[in-house]
C-alpha cells in the first residue's frame, strides 16, 4: 500500500492552497482530483473576484486557477497530483481507496484534508427533468469551458451571486436572458451584480418562481407565478415565457458524503448549505487528523476557500511535526483574512453557521 | 428600489456625485452601495483617492480633490460599479464606462444610451475605445451624452 | 451552437474529431466531453428514463446527477458529461438500464 503523510481530497482552490502551505512547511502531500484538471470551479469563472489583494481581488477566476496551479507545481518533490482519480472509500484507520480508470488503489495516510467542495441543489417543479433545464454550473461549463451556447433564450432561477453572475456571463456569450426569477422578496446576491443586469435590460422578478416547464422532447416554454409571503403561488399571476434553456441556481450543498462514511460528527446546518462536519478552530473534525477546508464545511466564496486551504495546510503540517518558518505570523494573518471576509452583512449566515458547528 | 430590482434611487445616486463644480475635470463615481468584502478600487488607485480602510466591507469614499478621473478604478472594479464623468461645456458630458461585451463599439459610432433600468434615454457618441493589456479585458469606452442626463446615463447598448 | 466571439475567452482552433451518434457520423472537437459535443450539434436528448421513457439531457455537467447516461462503445451508464470525446467513439442514446452483455 502506498504511504503518504497527507492526502488532500479535491484539487480545487481549498485543496491546492492546503497543498501549498503544507509543502512550504516541508510536508509531502498527494492531491486527488476526480476530474481531468485541477483548479476546481475557478476554471469556469470568467469574472473578476472580490475580496482583497491577498485573495487575488480583481483577478479573473480563470487566472486565479492558473496562479494556484502554478504555486503547487513549484513543489514537484513534495506535492503529487492524481487527476481522473475518484476517492471511493475513506476509512477510520486513514486508509483512502481510489479508483483511476479501472485500477483500484489503496493509500495509507497520516492525515487527510477533505476539500471536496459542493454540488448544486435541484428545484422541484412539474417537468423539471426536461432536456434544456440545467444547473447554473452546467451552463458555465458549457459556455466557458467548451465554448458551447446552452440555448438562445434563457430564464435564470435564483438571484444569489451565482445566478446573477452567470446571467451576465450568458449575455457575454451572446445568449438572450429574458429574466431572473427570485422566490424571496429581495435580490439575494450583491446589488452591483443585479445592477449590471438591470442596465442591460434584464428584468429581475422578485417574489416569483417557476411553476411548470413545458415541451415535447425539449424545453419550449415555462409557466411562472407570483408568490405570497408564505411562499405560495397567488392565483391569477401566471405568465408564460418561451425559452429553450432554463438555468436553476438555487444554492449549493456540501459534498460531505466521505465524512459521513468515515463517521465524523456531522450536523445539518441550513446557513452552511446542508450536512457539515463539526470542526475545531483548526478545521479538524471529531476524528483526529481528519480535516476539512472549503465549501465542504460551509458554502462560501472561493476567496474563503483559498484562505481556509492555506490555514488548514499550515496547521496539519504543524500537527505532523512540520513547522512553517512563518507559522505564527501566517496563522494570525489567515484568521484575520477570514474574519474580514465574513464581517459584513453577507457574512452573517456563515458566522451563525460556524457557531453551530464549533467543537 | 435597489434590493428589489437592482436600480438605485435618485437619492443614492446623487450621494455618490460630488458638487458639480468638481466636474470640470473627470471624477470617479463609485456606485457601490452595499457592505461587501472588496477593495481593489482603493488599492488600484495610483493617487490614493479612494478610501476603504482596514474593514474591506466599507463602501468606498472618493476624495474628489485627489481624483484625476484616470479610469484605473473603472476597469479594476469586479462589480463594474464605477465610471467617470466630466462636464464638457453647457451642452455635453463625457463618461468613461467599463464594457465587457461584444461587439465593441467603434470610435465615431452613435449607440443607444440607457439609464439604470435599461431604458433608452439618449443617443450616445463613441469618442474613444480603450482595451489595453493592463485592463485585463475590461474595455473603457469614452462616451459623449447631453449634460442633462449626467445623473441618469449609465451604459450603452447597440440596438434596443 | 458554438460561441464565435467572446469578450473574455479565446476559443482557439482545435482538432476536429469524428465520432458516431446513434449510427450517424458526426463531429466534435478535441477537449469536448461527449455531452458538450452533442450539445454543440443541437442534440439535447441523451437518454430516456427507465420506467416512463421521459427524455433526459444534461443537467449538472459535473458527474453528479446521472441524467446524461449514454451507451459508449458498448458500455452503458457512461456519464457523458465527464467523459472526454475520443476519435471514433460509438455513442448511443440509452433507453433502458443498460445491459453489460448488450452487443454493440
């Protein structure tokens, strides 16, 4: 069995950042990524990021991905990367089982960082399985990775940052965005994103949601309705909109199944997007040397995932006896950055959620 | 009704503009009304004219004495929420707006000028189009519109 | 349905790959997944649901939802959204659970 000190599951912003600080501390790691490329969801993000300089503010997500990958490639003797490899099992004795093509591999780790990110939530409505209905991330993959238009006329469901940003990216790709539907009475994401859309003529319909999708083999039109303050549709406000693509952006849910498999203490926290592990201030779960970073322990932004990754790599290395030359300074800096990112009104949900999972 | 449809009220918009006497030179208007963790406008300004401070959730405040209207903040803002405005004469105003769509306007063309609700308000003359490498794919378009629209004009669209 | 001009991204010249969809020869490009290549050709129905035979297509495009299962080179239940396109691939719309003994 292969023996590695640190196994990092997930080659997105959190996983790559953790590998970097671990390597800077002298600790070797294996980064496992199920897709063909590392960089996570950043490889689809064509927009400039928010935050501060330390989190690469004003740099486009696609370029942040390149920076994080380059950082990791600076440590070829300490960081091993396996792509097209899925973790299929995680065991209490820190054995990680992998599947690469048809080959089954077992790895014995001393410590594991789970940075598996999140997946998109689904919305239940009549005919929600028609071809032409996509998760928002799928639309981004089609447009920004493959250069394929998802459709010609689109409606976006959800006005959180993802829904607003992707609506704008659809327009950039030449797609006509007819409107954005938001079930709540106010827009969910940053108002600057909403303003960008509004000035381009995109209607953001708050208190609206989708009732039904219609089409023989593929989506042809939708029926939308207006909601009252108890989330029920109000009679007489139905509207029909002809579209060939519908984008569902109703939130993300942590991909925490490996944690459930290994039996860490978990809790369902709505503020954080779903089932998350209980963690201490160093991101360690209830099982010793099993750590988490990024969206898997609470849905936030890539900027937070990056800093959480840096922090977790640093503390794990320290625990295994590999102390970063600037440990104290960096530890404080990463904690400060996270506090800063979470201190505004948009950070309220995270702050409340993190209180609920503190060990 | 910023929270409901993404359109700020006239009061909010005016709060971002300096006294008109400053506008004989171009000045940056930062339409960033919410507390969000973000500060590249402040760190990009070569003149130290935009203040945010330690708490990066603080909305930016422009020092109009220091601001030269260079436009660096315009293409540095991840929310495309900044533009510059200048009063040219009795009739016209000059805007520098961020632009990330195709096709790009061409100098000498006349496009439709729209307000924050996306409604047509005036014809807009394209005076200059700038897309340098340091702008990282956010073009800066210099547009001339009638002065009476300075609190309404926000961007251009090719054909409505 | 390929994007020609994009303000941020450059989609360079890629190698054209021929493959088969339900017996017909079609084309995609190097770097495509099976699902993205089919999507660019306007093909959105990738499978039919098992009991009610409802048309199904791409939903998550990241390998989570299994809405895009197709029969690829005789093998059923292949997630076409995360499988890279290879020259000469034989891709078929999946209509049932998939039979590992099914002849190509």
